[in-house]
C-alpha cells in the first residue's frame, strides 16, 4: 500500500545517498497490516546494497522479534528487564 511504499522509499533514498546520519524508524500498526513484510523488504534492500551489517532490528516482544529475525528492544539497548 502507499504507506508501505513510502517507508521503502525513505529507506532506499537514505541508502542511496550514503548518509552518515543514522536513520531511525518505527513501524507501527495493528496485527495483519504488513509490518513484518515491510521490515523484511527493508532487510532485502540492505542485502542488495551489501549493507546488511548497517541494519539493526528490534521489536517490543520476543515473539515480534522472532518474526523479523531481530532483538527485543531491551536486548538491543541493554535495558534492565525489571
């Protein structure tokens, strides 16, 4: 859909410009809206550009992190669990 395309356009432009500035994005939506699909497309874009080492993925829960082959927010940022 248009929102998903917009996200991929933003990420693609950032990659193409080889910007030194870090791009932070938050993909949200209710279940079944295609969040994991968008994230997997972003991963594919990074792989095509040979820059997968520049990408870190996180999700709020372990189940969501598994779906995107990422980390929980706590694990990625070293936040305490309590």
